[in-house]
């Protein structure tokens, strides 16, 4: 029991554990990762995912998508408009002039249905479903989405998203967990070392909409091909792109198209705790956001405030604004 929505709907929490001391808690509100406990190099556990102690925190308007499943369309759509099969659709504008993370009432703010909880010999899993009606937030087609979280004995957390639709629509589902490998609320992540195996990124305008270009990372603060501390180049005032995002808030091109089998898209090493996070995905893009808008006004489960850079999000997805960018491929899902 994780509390009740204002209309009385119950929100549930499911705890997945393995016998190596890893624990992941998922809540049905937004199909969110609420807590991830892993041991450090000395075996001491800490929660490395930012979040709130109770449902109340998540319900606040200033929740920055902590742990959330974002959809129908993760990231931005310019002016909230796109055209599909000759029809133009208008989505809610909730980020400057643009639509962000599915609109004002995205998948992150819905109570998902708990479908199954399984405990196998070497894994534990939970599957959730949300049915988004035709026209929900302006998107066409009724979309049935499932999110499955599986924790295995190799300390891997698998996140599997599936969706079907009754009419042509666009979809881009991602997970928005903010990580701090030293522990949530422990301070800044700028000392953590990040590697992203991408030679290009998609530059943006002042409203964080891609210009449509592909830019080489070489010689820019966006070059993470060799591991480097997140904070090493984050204050480089010569980079207009860093100024637009107030830090890192941009999409890397892992490949131009999605691939069949997930491959490594990021690796983060925390020298302090010894924790390592490896992220694999089959998606073409990786959005890296360095927690720039955290401003000390939110308090995590251990009672510490989250300030700028107090966590980072790595969001595998199609490139931002794909529906309006001919060079970016397609985000269309047909019945
Ligand atoms: C990120 C987005 C940021 C910010 C954040 C939530 O995914 O790229 O610009 O909106 O979510 O605060």
C-alpha cells in the first residue's frame, strides 16, 4: 500500500529483491522506480535513485518525473504539434512553447494497473499496464502500454516497454530515474565518471528543440567517448548548448536507427562508493540530463534536499521531436 490518490484510487508498491542485496521498489503511480538499494564496495546499502518517501511528494506539481515511465512521447515535441497521415494534432504545451514528456497528464501521472508479480528461482518481476484512451492528451488512437521490470541475480534491472494502438499514433516510452551512485541526497554527481559511446549529438535551439543537425562531439563538452567526470566540462561557458540546458540536457546519437539487441549506451563509475551503472538499450538516442533544474526545493526519502546536479537521468529513446524531423526516422506506431 503506497497511499491513495485524491479520488480514492489505491496506489500499490512492489518490492523486487535478489540475494545479492539489491532491492528495487516500483509503484503503480506512473509505473515509477521509487527506490533502488545496492551495496557499495564495502557492502553497505544505499538508495541510489532520487524520489520521495510518500505518494504526496509525487503528486506535487513540481515532481520532476522522479523514476517515472514517461509517455506517450518522452522528451519534446516542438510547439506540441505533429502531422500524421495528413492530420495535424495538438498536444498540451507544458514546457515553454513545447510539449514535454506526454503533456500535462502524461503516463507519469497515471495509476497503472498491476498485472502480475512473479518470483522465479533467479529473478523477480512486476508487470504494469496503462490504457490511454483515443485522444488522451491530444494523441490519436487508444494505446495499451505495458511496462515490465525484472530484477535478476546478476544485478540487472530489465525494463521492457510494449504498446499496441487502435489507430496510427506516435510513441516514445522511456524511464526517467535520476541516479546518484553515492546515494540519493548525498550531494552532487559531478565527480561520477560517465562514458557515452556516441560520436554525434543532436544540437538544440534555446527551447531545447533539435535543429535537425547531427554534430560531432569531438572537441566539445559533449565528448564522453572516454570516461570523464560529469563536472569536468559542465561549466564551459563557450558552449551555447550547455547554456541552453544550464548543463547537460541533450540527446546523443548512439546509432541512427534502433537495433534488435540492446547494446551498451552508457557507463557511470562512482569512485567514492565503487558503484558502477551500465545501461544497455535498443534505442537509437540517449538523452543525458544532469539534474540542472533541481533547485533545493524538493526533499528525498532520507530528508536531504536535492540541489542542482544532485542526480542525473539517462533516457534511452528515439531522438527528441522525431515526428517533426525528417532526418530522425520515425516514431509512428500503427495498429
Ligand atoms: C528532462 C528534460 C529536462 C527537464 C527534466 C525534468 O528529461 O530533458 O529539460 O525538463 O526532464 O525536469
